[in-house]
C-alpha cells in the first residue's frame, strides 16, 4: 500500500515537471511578445507581465507581411 502511494506521488511529480518544462517556454514567448521592451531587456526580468504592450502585434498586422492560409 505504501509503495503504491509513493509510486503515484513520483508519477504525478514527474508529470508536473514535464508539463512545466513544456509550458514555461511557451509562456516566455507570450511574455516577450506582449511585454514592454524595457521589462524584457533587463539583466533580471520579472516572471510576470506588469505592463502589456500591443504595439508589436499592431505593427505585424499592419505590415501586410502575413502569409496567406494554405488552400
């Protein structure tokens, strides 16, 4: 009984670590694309976004350099 509990704890801990390793890089990309440059380009950037900036995405959509969807 005790070994089953330990195995399940280790299993779910491993799953949680794998999920973190997969989600954190996606979050960092999201953060870089929506954060103010002064927050990102520091020696010790914060983990959470405090100021959102949509100017980057506005420039991307206005540039017209988006690829058309495949037909």
